[in-house]
C-alpha cells in the first residue's frame, strides 16, 4: 500500500474518532449528565431513576459465585504491580522525555476514575469500577509513554501483523525500507518535538 494511502487511512481513523466523540456527547444528553472540570454531574431526576436499579449489598453478596469470592484477592493483589508501573513510567517520562524534548503524557487523560458517580452501582461495584478505571488507565498511560519512546528510538513497523498496536504505529517507517528510514526517523522525531512545542 502506498504511503499516501496509509496517511489517508490515518486521517479517516481520526475523523471516525471525532464522530465517535459526537455520539458520546449525544449519550451524555440522553442520560442527563454533564462534565464539569472532569467531574460527572447528573440531573437530580436522573440520579433518582438510577437508584431504582441499584442492587442492595446483601443481595449482591448472596448472588456472588464462590469462585468470584475466592479469586477476588488475586485480582486485587494486582494493585501493587499496577501502582509500581504507574510510578515507574511517570518517573521515566519526567526524566527521559525532558532529556529528549518529547512532550510528556498527561496522566489524567488516561487514568479516569468516575464510575463511582453512578447511583445504580452498590459499594462493591463502585470499588470494582474504581479499580478497573485506575488499572486500565495506567496500562493505557504506559502504552502511550512506550509509544512515544518507540517513535523516538525505533519507529519501524514490524514484518508481522501486530494486534492492538498503539495509535502512533501506522505512521512508522515501513519494514525493510532502508532507503527512506533515516529521513522518516528524523521526521517522526521532529513530530514529537512539535508536540512538545519545541524546535529541533
């Protein structure tokens, strides 16, 4: 596929993401909430409606499968390596990205914890949602930090198909294109510097 075709596909993906955000905004109106400084604010009537669907804690625990209860400590034990990853990649980018002139990843764009605002969730469900929001946010945050690092040091596509490739990957240099690699590397580094608002 020609390079211009890849660029066109990336532009179409960007446009689709914008369309998806418009759909999310329509859903916010439908479910009667808004975001104020990253905080969810529901209309009073919407909260009342939600409370009607909350399962009481006693009933929720009575319905729990034994295997769910037994595996819960294993799941929650992952908070330790997740928090260490969070700390490690934050320190890494503050040290290395400053040295390379790469824009730092804004953690709060990825680590979003807001589902506890849902009145139809009980205390355990809210705790689970806080845990999942934090954990998945940290992993996405770490992926973006790794993606910017890869764009700086080794922005070459793989020969094999990559499942779940990060959003920067399609812009990387083609595998095997020795003639254009050095120019592409420089352009991709310059793109990172532009994101940081710095010149080369």
